[in-house]
């Protein structure tokens, strides 16, 4: 029991460390090597690094459109888990009887959405290209964040929801390939600065680790409560 508690504490420490790293990284982007290399004279941190990768990969609007449309699939995954929770709520007639992992996942989705909204208003970087003539916020890459938040947590959920090991492995492999394609596609499309992609990955790692730690904590408390009631 003590080992489990220590492990959970360490998980939260890792999540806090990732958050600190993301904050420091974001602050660095705002102040280190800031130059007006973006469209309409927009300034970008780590300018030399970002300019190097932008020149290396160029801009591929077809790949941008493909990854943009494919990202919609993530919304169906989120909707699917929401439906799982709703069905459990209807059958069990109590919110507290819905699987704790589904409830934690719902809270996680809200947190991801709030993070997205925050960086829509608190603009760190603008895109290296205009999208339909508009200069849009680019940091962190929202598509990267969505992929790296939703797909890993979906894999964790499938571990409990899919009983067939073979089917579970196939589904999880597809999720991994899908997420990898989307992130790599976003890098190669050139619609984000390289540091925007890295920022999206860092923020996602923070949020996913927080989700995992919270899930472990809730499960641990439920297990101890079940043992006491016997």
C-alpha cells in the first residue's frame, strides 16, 4: 500500500515537473531570439531555429488540409466516450456510479479545452503562414495537443473497455499510427513553427500525466474503500 501511494505521489511530481518545464519553455519562446520573421512582421521566439526548420520543410497546404480534416475523427472518439458515460449514467441512475475513469476523462477533456482557449487569447506565436488571409495563433499547436492528449488517454480507456487482447492491440496500434501521422504531418505542412509543435507535445505530456496520476489516485482510493467495506 505504501509503495502504491509513493508511486502515485511520484506520478504527480512528474506531472508538476512537466508543467514547470512547459512554463519555462513558453517563457523562453517569448524572450529568447525574438525576431519579426513571421507574416505581417509578426515576431517569433527562437527565430533562427524556427526559420531553419520552416525553410527546410517549406509549406504544404495540401498536407495541412488533410491533417485538418482528419483531426475531426478525434471529436468522434471524444463523443464515443461521452456516450459510454451517458449510457452508464442512464443504466445506473447515478453520476457517482459511472466508472471513475470516464468521469476523470470528462474532467480531462474540459481541461484540454480550457488550455486551448487560454492560448487562443494569450497569443505567444502567430503562424508562419496566413490561413485564408488571416494571421492565426499558433502556439502551442492545437492539432498536436489534441492528438497527443486524446489518443493516449483513449488507449488507456480501451485497455479496460476492450476485452479481446488482439482487438485491443489492433485498435491501440491504429491510434498510435494515427497520432504519429498527424503530428508529423503537421510538422511537414509548415503551418506551425517548429517550437509550436514541441510546445504542443510538452503541454500534452503534462496533461496526460496529470490524467494518469489522477486516475491512479481515484482507483487507489476506491480499492481501499472496497477493502474496508468487506
